[in-house]
C-alpha cells in the first residue's frame, strides 16, 4: 500500500526528498510559496502546489490532515518552520519530520511536538569527517546523541581473523551486527566467522568507542 507524503519547502533538501520518495513509488504533494520552485517539481511530484504553509486555512484546504507523513524542509526561515509545525500539530497531522537549522531550533521544534527533527547539514558533516579521517569508513549514521552505526571496509588488520579472535566487543565496546559480502549480507555473524578481503563490517556502538576503534585499527 502506497503511503502519502507532503514535503513543504522545495530547496535542495526538500527537493531531494521529493525525488527519492517518488522513485520509491510513494504519493507526494510538494508545497512551496514560490511558484518557480513548484513549477520545477510539477512533473515530478504527484501534486505540486503554491501555498503559504504558515496559513492554517491554506493547509486545511489541501486536506493535509489526511496524509501519512509531512516533512517540513523549509530552509533559512526558522520562524516559518516553527509556525508551520505548529499549524500541522493543530490540524492533527499523524507524523511530522522537520529540518532544523541549529540546536535551539531543534529544542523549539521538539517542544511544540515535532515527531522527528533532522540536521542534514550537521549529519552530512559528520559523515564526511569520518570518511576523511579513515578511508575505510563508507558511511556513518547517527542513531542518537551518543550512538551510531558505521559501515567499515575490512583492512589488513582485520582480514583473516575470526570475530572471536578480533574480540572487538571486549576491546572496544562495539558490536559487528552484520557483514556485507558481495551481494550477501551475514546478519548477526557467528564467533567463528572469518573476515575476508572486501568484506564490509556494519558496526554499532557508542561514538567514543567507535572513534577509538577507528583510530587504533582503521587508520
């Protein structure tokens, strides 16, 4: 069953979400107050509408309450982002994800009821920093303020060793939750599983422990 989404704000972040959701076969209404932005996505989104998202009447007229998920991707206008989120909560939208510009913005959004707050620029900065520090780190995903999940290409210090021989959990406090091996994924690898060349390890743990592992093993 297709889910129905609304994306408010069609800058680079919002626009990329629209494209990805459409590619995944979802129904998407794209909203922006600028007509040129709406025109750009008129042939991409299921519906593209010019509207002021801080106008409660305008949002209600679009039937926004009936959508499964609304993403507020408004750029630099923090006031508009906050007011839009308030309007959506008043209307009774089921799930609201909002892009935050800074930590203060995030705190306000959480207090007024946003279900999820994202920091795309900050999070991408962390990913890039980890990739720069270690060429073996493919991806870095923050799970909370203190925990993350990382994809790491096995290097010569790991290849040829079994999980139990590496003893990463005891030494670093992190866990190998899966191994990508070509087109296969080994979920919850066993203690006697041996790391091979080109294996990608999916590791989860506290940020401090992951950083310690990267510095001692992956560089």
